[in-house]
């Protein structure tokens, strides 16, 4: 069993959590993108910033409600924030 785990033939708990969190992360990024794409431009910068913050908060809240594992979730939250801030 250990040899199969080391070869990646049997998924570890961590890798399963990463797969689940990746799918959740993608859905949350889509949620953010949909929120931002509904904005009618042009807008004053402060209004646009507020819309960004609301969409970001919604995506992070959705991730927080759905994620698996504390350690892996922290990494995924950082990745989600990085993707949003691009």
C-alpha cells in the first residue's frame, strides 16, 4: 500500500482535498467573474473598486462555506485571491 501511495496510484487524503478545493476554487472564480462582468462601464473608480470588493468578498465567502481541509484551504484562498487580483 505504501509503495502504491508513493507512486501516486492511490490518491492520498491531501490530493483528494486539493482536487475538491480546485473545483470549488474554479466555481468561486466564475462567481467573481460573473459579478464583475455585470458592471456597466464607465464608472467612477471608487464605485468600481467597491464592486470589485463586493464580488471578491462573495467569492471568498462561497469558498469558505464549501472548502475542505484547513491547511489546503489556506493555500487555495491565497490562490483565489491571486487570481482575482490579476
